[in-house]
C-alpha cells in the first residue's frame, strides 16, 4: 500500500513538471497561425444578376444604343460588371441620381443590397488563448448593417467561451464550443457602434497550453438596402443633331463687260453716240446690282490696276452690301468731252458711295421687280478725238441650297430622378 501511494505522488509530480515546462515552451497564440483579412478587402457578391435579355425588345434596343458609346461591352457585361454598382455609389455619395426612363428596371437593383459588395470584416484562423487571457478584435459598424458570422472549432478540444458584443450589449454568446462544432447566424446592427469579438479559454489545465482549440472565424457585412424616392421629371437638354438646312450663297456675277469706241463727230465712219439698257435677270433672287463706265483710256487703266485677281466692280459691290466705308474707290469720270446720262428706272435703293459713272443699288422684296434697271446714253462731243468706252455691269444673287449642318437643339426629356432618403 505504501509503495502504491508513493507511485501516485510520483506521477502527480511528474505531471506538474510537464505542465510548467509546457508553459515556458509554448507561445499562447502562435502568430504563424493567425490570418486576419483587412476589413477593406471586398468580394463582389452580385447574387441576383440583371437578366437583360428578358426585357422587352424595344427596351433592349434603347439599351444597346445607350451602351454603344461606352466601349466594346455587351449589355450583360456593361450592366452586371460595374454600371449598377457605380450608380449606387453615386447615390450614396451625393444623395441624388438621374437615369433614363428606359432604365427603370434598375431601380430595384440600385436600392437592393443584393448587388452591393460584401465586406469581409474578419477572416481569422487562430489558437485559443492561454494564461487566462481574453483575445479581442474590434470593428466599426453602422446602423442597419447586416452581419453574418460563422465560427468553427476545428480541433477535438472544447472552447470555453466566445462572444460578440455591440457597444455594451452582448449580441452572441457561446459557452463550451464543442469539438468540430460550427455555429453561425446573423445580426442587424442597432446603431453606429463598435463591434467586439471576445475569445477566452479560462481553465486551469487549458491556461497551461494543453488541450487547445483551433478556431476558424468569419464575419462579413452587407450594407442595408437603400430607402429611395423615384420620380419622373423633365430636364432641359441640348442635343447636337445633323439637320438639313436651307442656306443662301451670295453670288457676285459680272454679267456684262463690253468695250467699244466712240468716234469724233466729224468722223463719219464711226458712231459718236450710243444708248443701251441695263437689264438684270434672276430678279426674284436679286439682292443688288451695280455698274461702272469708263470713258477714256486713263480711267480704264486705273480701273484695271485696282485688282488683277477679281473685278474691281465686284469688290466694290461686296463692300457696299456690308459697310458704308468702302476700302476700294472706283475711278470717277474725268472726260469732259463725253456726255454720260444714266436714267434709273428701278425703285431700288442706291448705296452710300457713288459717282456720275458708277453706282450700286440694293434691292428688296417690297418694291416692284423689273428686268430693266436703267437706260444709258453716251455722246462724244469732240470733233477731233475718239474715246474708248468700258462698260461693266454686275449682279448680286442669293442662291438657295440644302446643307447638312450640326445644330444645337434645346429640348425637354424625361428622366427618372432618384433621391436617397436618409434616416434622421
């Protein structure tokens, strides 16, 4: 009997020595066995993808036209990959959102949390604590957040206690988590707060590092569904469209350029007197006409020197249509031996700059139109000299033509205006 009692004491002593040795050799939480996934890491969890192709054909056609300018995306790729989530982000950040009326099917998806990102707050792999310590992890949470938790004891040893606390309130408590046991559930956060996860394994033997539990803990968060107000309102928009328009081209046309000679009155082989009419056709489109008559070689030479590229009379007429100060001055008549009479028979308005041998007239739609504009009489009174005559007539015509131009058009278009309703 004595030997048996001594043997029992010997075994107990050896056990105490082993426990102390374990306490000095083991790290209560092996850092190599902890894996904490930062709470900012997100995984897309679009559990209810948009079924675009089930929409009416008319809507699909409008959607294709809308998406065509956004890159080489199919409708499913465009709406399911990023578009709906981006709309939801804009609504959350600004409180307002505007979408096309043919995108009304997006409203339920924008407010629903089924398409929002799932945020993993915790993804932990760790050993149970020792020395009677409590290991804690804290997370920021917001009102109405939905939390999903899953806790698994992957070893054959029980865990003494694990709890989840919102602020000061215990929301979940599990004592004696059994071997290979998994507990899971969900919580709805009551107010903006701090969520704390506490793990403890307070036991005389467990505190020495024996019979540890190994835990796998996952906590993920889904933001709450949004409360929104949607209404159709017209917006003023400016659209650039290619439209067919009637434009007027202003055509300056030299319709007569004649040169002839008047003989002296004693020269019976030549005419010393000429008369003719100034006639202008295209009367309906006529907006102006003019003339210049040179009566000697010197004036005719000066006229030609004014421009070699374009008729001086045309240049003069362009300026008369647009301004009072003309930067080209046609030569006036300097020949006193020749009589020049121009009898105007039109009711057109003469422009500001004129002389006895040139003028420009503006026509309008309020006066009676006539092809015959004036009568010209030229007589050489000299008995010794012949004189050269240059007779120039031009017309300004508006020619209508069709032209496609980009034009800004102001219109009203209905949009769906979405407003985020926030809790007070």
